[in-house]
């Protein structure tokens, strides 16, 4: 996509007047990269929503881009708890598209909190979208929705049935087409990239030679910009009549198509010790238009 010009256009070609979208959990790791991509496109004004009463920006290119957008009105920050539907209605007013990335902190071992945020919060997001006449809802789910907690899964695609869980994703898909709201879900694996906590943790474990299990246990990792690209593709697909028909109410796996074993192998693959990074966008397995 072309470089953004001071007038908000790309490569000097004026864009139609930018529409508003909202990003829930907008200060999360992946969400920050998503917000930056939306702003770079020149096609969107972004309402960043999160729990904090005010936005506090950090260092780096992504944060600098948001800072500029907040100053010139291409972005605004709105405090909104997804457990509070009234706050969501206020945040979604006048919005065409919602990217729902908010989720409970996975580090907190609190089942009630996770259900309240991930399931009831997602229901609130859906309800607020309907009330505000939002056109499209893209939900950030997870590849673990088809994991039963016991049996390992390899080469899984979207046809894998649910093991009686993943209520939030089900809610999103079941509400596709209701009151003109189009929905879809993106299922990334473990997300890594600039600003994550996965790679520093893996590197630290690698230095201590600490391995969980027998070292043969695997996980699927995906670069953050590939996840962002999947969300943008999903929104673009749902905006067309054909895409809405084929992808509305569907879920799409999002992966680098590379399953990695324990930390030392992962670190080697992504360039901490080796020279073959995984973050080439051409490896992104984005098939939102097909199921």
C-alpha cells in the first residue's frame, strides 16, 4: 500500500473521506499494530478503545504514528469497558466497522473473569454494534478454540468442530446477518513481533536451557503483521456482496504455516540465533474469503 501523504491520501491520490472504525482493546500488542495499519492506509479514522481513563503513549514508530493521528483528529481515544454496554454504545456511535480484539489477560487464572470479559463482553460488543448500526464486526479469536485441553492438534483447518467451548466465537458467527451486521472471526496462533513478550521470554528460557515437557511439544506462531493483514483482508472481504456471502459468519485460521517445537528451535527460526525470520508477509495464510 502506498505511503501516506500529509493530506491523508496515499501516493498523492486523494482518498474518499475516511470512515470511522473502532478497535476494542486498542492498546493491546496486536491492536497497536492494527491501529497503525489502519491509519497508514489513509482510509480510516480510528477510535481506539480500552480500559485506561486516558491514553499513555510509549516510544517507537507505531506509537509516534498514533500520536500524530490523535493530534490531527484521524484518531481519538475512548475509554470503554466491554463489560459495560453503555460505554460501548457511546464508543461505537457513527462507526462503520468494529475490530474486536479485547480479551481478558491470559496471565490471570480467573475463570469467572475470563467468562465475563471474553463471552459476556463479546455479547455486549455485538449488542452495541446492532444498536449503533455498525456494518461489519471482525472478531479476534484464537486457534485454541478447537483445542479440548488434552489432545494435540496438527494440520487443523476451519472444518475442525468445537469441543463444546469457544462461546464468544460462536456468538459472533451466529449473529452474522442479524440487523444487517456482517461478522467473521480470525484465529491466529501465538502472535510474535516487535513489542511482544513471547520472544523475550523464549530467549530467556533458551539461555537457561529450560524446556517444558519432553521438548517435542509444539505450538503455532504467527508474525503480528500477518495477523494485522488478515484483519484488513477480512474487513475488505465482508465489504463486498460476494465476500459477505462466502465469508460472513465464518472463521479463518491465521498462521505462518510453521509449527515449532521448544524455545531453542523457535528462537533459531526467527533469527535470534539464526538468519531465517518468519515475518515475510508472503507466508501469511489468509483465506478469509474461503472456508
